[in-house]
C-alpha cells in the first residue's frame, strides 16, 4: 500500500466496523499482523484501543 497522506488529510477510524473493514482489506492484500498497524496508521488516525480489541479477537 504505497500511499502518502498528509496528516491533515487523514480520516479518523473510531468505529469498530470501519477499523474491521480496513484490517480486512489490508489482510486481503497480504499484510501480516506486524505490518497492519504501520500501514493503517499511514492512511488513518485509528482508535488504538478499539484496533487492539479487534486484532486480538481475530
């Protein structure tokens, strides 16, 4: 996922469904568990508590 987004352009991911969708898309593109957080935070501001709950449950 070669994307560069300025901080002021980043969308906030706070809803569980939005975070789950982003994680599922990244996984389908072949990113592993260790790469997910790095890639998702390049594009979005993420509620990390919710993100961690989702990743631990998966």
